[in-house]
């Protein structure tokens, strides 16, 4: 059981807790410095989602179109590079 827990957490529970405490402290300092609270962050996320919704699904289609256009170039180049590396 302990091994499965360590594998899930990526380390021992104690070390994971210490890492989370340190990261939480640093993120808290950064958020305080820029004047952002967790509830404001939640409201900004809600505003972002509602703004995307009100833009309409055309905006989502435009974003998806950019992914497809990029994939048309990137995927064949990736496959070509993998084939060239594999043949060596």
C-alpha cells in the first residue's frame, strides 16, 4: 500500500507535503504581489468562459482551425524526423 501511495504522489507523503507547502507559499506571495485572490481568480475564469461563449462558436472554430493547419505541417515533419532517426 505504501509503495502505491508513493508512486501516486511521486515521493513519500512527507516530502510531497513539504513541497506542496513551499509551492503554496510561493504562489501565495506572487498572487498577493499582483493583487489577486483565489476568489478573484475564479471570477476571472468565469468571465473568460462566458466571454468565449458570447463570442460564439465561430471563435472556437477559428482556434480549432489553427490547430489543424499547424498539424498539417507539424505531424508529417515529426514522422519524417522519427523515420530518419529510426533508420540510423
